[in-house]
C-alpha cells in the first residue's frame, strides 16, 4: 500500500461525520464528484470498502469504515498538533533558554518579577539559571554557553553583544556596627578617603568597575582595597570581620549579616548601580529572541 495523503483522511472524516456527500462537499469546499473520486482513491489504496451508499448522497460506514474513522481522526489531530508545535517553536514559544545571573538580580527582586512573568506567559519554555560573575556571563554568551545574562552594566559591550539596563538602585555603605562612622545617618564619600575598602572584582576587560571606585570617584580619592571577591556575601563577611567598609547595592540591606550596618551616601547625583540584560546581537534562538523582545519593554532610559 502506498503512503496515504493527509487530505484523504480529511475527506473521509468529513464524509463519515456528515454521513452525507453533499454536506461533506460543502464543508470541504470541493465538488461532489471530486469528493467521490477521492474517497474511491482512498478505498483503493487501503484495499477495503469504507462507505456504503444509501441513495444518491447519503452514506453509512462499514465495519472497516468505523474502525478507520477513529484512527483517521487521531491522525488529523496529531497533524494539527505537529503543526502547532512547529509554529510555536518558530515563534520561540517552545524551547529552552540558559540565563546567567548574579545574586544582586535576585536580591533586588527584578529577576523574580521579569523572568517570573515571562515564564508564566510561556510555560512551554524550559529556563535554566546559572549563577555567574559578570565576566563569566559575558564569556558564556559569546561562547554560546548562555543565551542571555543579568549582570552589572558594563561601560561598553563587546562587538557581538548588546544590552540595556533593566534596574537601577542606590548604593549604600556597609560597615562594622562598631565603626566610628556607624553613628552617622548619611555618609559623605569624601570622608572615606582614609578608609580601607572591601570590593568586588574590577573585571576591567569590558568596563566593569568595583563599587568602591565609584565612591572614590565622587570623593576624589584613590581607594585602598584590602580584599576583593566576586561574591557580595563574601564581601559582607569580610566587612563583618573588620577588614574594611564596602559600597554595595541597597538590596543588600535585605541580607542580614550580624555586626554589619548600612548607611546611605550623601551624594548628588546619587550613587547608583545598574543591572543590565545582556544578549547576542545576532544568532539568538527563537526563544531567546522572544525573551529579549519581552525584556526590551522593560528597558530603562539610557
């Protein structure tokens, strides 16, 4: 038996459900004689009789026809499902996305809000999160190990990448509870020129810079850095141990570290740190394109 065309299944199902050639012809938008020829072609290919005529246009199903109808309807459902899956995949509604992120994106709540909303709107997309430093995210996206990333805003993007800020927040000073400056409500950056800092990694390759350098720039001094670490929790641990003070995102105030207190900066304009959504300029998967289009609606003005 040769392969049966899907349209023959569709023609047969229409006749079997209507039990009337004229109504089936109208439903299919083809002439009665053409429909009769196509049903005969199907029966010839199967080598069985599927329909028995009752008058000129009315028909009844044979036992073989009854059995075949159930399978034919199933085939047509599977064809429609396959078509839908292909269309969804092409639109990016099916697939997977590997996302890099840094802890600050979680503490700020921006990751839960934006990625959470996207996931609820696109439940068929599998999302895998990877906690990575800013430089590791950039490298991962360039090497196609990641699709996109939520990272500190770089001063410049590599040629193959692009991005935009999706969240900004003020910075605060973390300092030991018994530090002499802890009694102040606000900290003027200039009075920190003699302090020892604990800082994040500089990662200058793509323009990332430590938070203490931003404070020092306003205070017009060069910071002395005792310890560096990519992980802000580790930075806070060094502060708690008395190694120095640290400029951190205000969302870190949600992380309770015993013996560490937080104070706002007295600076105009305010000291802020940004979280950027980073992606490849080209060669994104349909799902990554869909996420990027969604995130672009939440981009902050430059």
